[in-house]
């Protein structure tokens, strides 16, 4: 009976691991996190200067104008939440200042 329970437990764990592996995170063209929603896809990317870039892409991952899209970014360093001010670019948004430390 113990062997049967052990086999069932191992099989369940194997199934759980394979399900997690199937949820592969897809990176964007710049190497950031690709966010999928209705309409264009958006890539969240942090530059070497610690600035946030949000770039919009069509289905073929070609950059497109943001149109009427609205973006809000909030950083949460140890000192507390901080709104990140963004400015519009030809293909998305970029933060005006670097992300806060921490």
C-alpha cells in the first residue's frame, strides 16, 4: 500500500513540474518581459541606466506607435512606493528619471 501511495505522489509531482515548465515566460526583442493583453503587446524593459522603457509591438513583434495607450509604473523600493513619471516616445514610453535605489 505504501508503494502505491509513493507512486501516486511521485506522478503528481511530475505532473506539477511539467505544468510549471509549460508556462514558459516569453521575452521581448530587447530582452524584457513581454506583456500580452488585448491590442498590441508591450515589453517592460529596464535599461542599464535603470530607466524603464515600455515598447509596443504588433503580432510580428515590430515596434508600433502607442496610440491612445495609457501606462502607469509604480516602483516599490524599501523606502515605500514611488510613482515613476513617463514620457511618450514614438514606440512607447520611457521614464524621465532612473528607478529609485533599493
